[in-house]
């Protein structure tokens, strides 16, 4: 199984391709568009050298592009590691030493603190400029990439994503989540919270 497909395929198979999957400010992303862009992100990360089980750090503001890269990393067989955009250099150093990532995707606004730490390692940092100004690295990353990507065949117990604790009790620690965990996570809002198709869920991350 692959957690990215577990999350995306049911909506498409039910004929919901045109329904809204994400709403961000004045932008609405359909399930079909979400799936296409996740495929593009997976292709981009695969082309950048991401291998099965390798970690991808994401120091990225909330946006649809964050979702594309997060699920794209998982679809490509990598392990998504999202970081709080307010992480200190010391926090980032701990994560780099612990996760030993293959790649990092960093929003232009957060490049300075991250690169001051990342230059101490051989980590490949993906970001982009548009002309002489900054650009969202996620949109630049997937631009021109093909849409189809056959999800990496991963075991149910293979790592899918890590979430780091805040470090309030000491050193930051990684909570490792496996591909099978999304099956349980999907049931909780539906069976416990009563979330139904069409309901809106408000999400914030590291703002």
C-alpha cells in the first residue's frame, strides 16, 4: 500500500474528481487537480534523486503546494518530515542530525536560517527564484513535470512521515508514522467526529 494513494484514490473512484479538496484563500483545488499535482511533485522528487525510505524535509508555509510536496514525497516512496517554520537554528540542527534527510524543500522566506545550518551538511536544498524575485519553491518544483506517477509499492509498516515533538520536555523527538497509520487516521474524523463529505476542516501549520 501507499498512503498517498490511500488518501487520494477513494475520492477519485467515487466520481468526486471535480469536487473541492482544498480551499486556500481565494484558491480552490479539486481532487483531480490535487492528484495531478501530487503526481508532478512525486516525479520532481524522484528526478532529484529521492530514494525509497529517504527523508524529505519541508520548511514550508501552509498552502496547497505544501500538500502536493508532502503527499508527493510519500507517493515517491520517501518519508515526509514537515517542520515548524518558526524552528530555531538549534532545532533545525537537531532534526538534520536525527533525520539525515536526502532533500529539503524550503520556502524562500525561510531560506536564511535553514541554509545557515544546512551548509554544514551535504543536504540538497530545493528552492527557486522567478526572475529577480522570490518564488514559491513548490510551484517552481513541479512546473513542467509529468502528471502520472505510479506510486512506489511500499509495505504497510514502511515509514510514511515523521512528526517532530516541540521539545518542551527536552530534545526534539520524531514520532514515526507508517503507511498503515493513515487507515486509522482516516477513520477517526469520520467515525468519532462525524465528519461527512462536504464538511470544511480548518487547518493551520506552524504559523
